[in-house]
């Protein structure tokens, strides 16, 4: 019991913070949903960022330089940003698909982390169950972050294709808009590593408890 109490103290203040943030986020989403039922001007979930920056398409320095008053031998590259001023239904859906997966990844990750911390505080850190939940959280972050970025890039490429004929929807443009989430991947690999360490610690703890 003393060990469990010590484990609970070690998990603070992260355990309380995650619990509060998760409840606050869910509360805000529920409030937004309720407001959307009574007001069309308060949509439940709709990103207002209808702009896509196509940084692989640029004007030549000779064309852009005079426009931006480049002097002293400086070269200027004009990178276009396409924005839908009055997006139609299809463009709004593509815009939402570009940002909604990241929200789902965040809520799911917070829920898994909250469950992990609650279980560890109740039963102890060095338990097989804790290691399993830590491992699942690592895979959620690893696979989820990669899928989220791919969905975002695909949606943005499709949205860009509706606004210009110079960048039609294609696999090449999807790859141009894809950016590997290095930090999320490294964090996920770290969680998977700590899951193995926790599992090894749980086995040692069970051996010691059996010996005693």
C-alpha cells in the first residue's frame, strides 16, 4: 500500500493536469455542439482556415523582385497562398478533414494517457497492465500521427486542386504537403521503449513479491 501511495505521488501533478485538460476539452466541444443546435453561425466543428500555401510553386526572382522592390542583388521568391473566400460545401468538408483528425488524435491520446495515469495511481507503476497501456499509447501516437498527417495532406491537396489549375489533385502534390511529424514519432518510440522497461520492472517486482 505504501508503494502504491508513493507511485501516486510520483504521478502528480501530471495526473491531475491531464484529467483537468481532458474534461475541459470535452466540455468545450459539448458546449460548441449545443450552441450549433441553436445558432447556424456557431458550427460544431469547422475550421476557418481555407488557405493552402503551395511553397513548391514560386515565381521567378526576375518576376518577383521588382514587385517587392528587391535591391542590392537580393532575390525574392513569391510563394502563392490560395484562399477560398466563399468556400462551398465540398471545400468546407476538405478544410475540416485537414484539421479534424489532429483533434481526434489529441482527444484520444489524452483519454489513453488519463486512463494510464489513473490505473498506475491505483495499482502501481510497475505493473503489467501499466506497461500494456503505455505500449498502446505509444502505438496510438506513432500510427495516429502518421495517418493524421497523411489525411491532412490529402485533404489540403484536394482543396488546392479546387482553387487552381496549376496544382491539380495528385499523389505528387500530396507528398509536397506531407511533413513527417518527427517529434510525435520520436515521442512514440520513447513511450514504446519505456513500456518495455516498465514491463521488465513489473516482472522483477512480481518476483520480489513472490520471494517475500
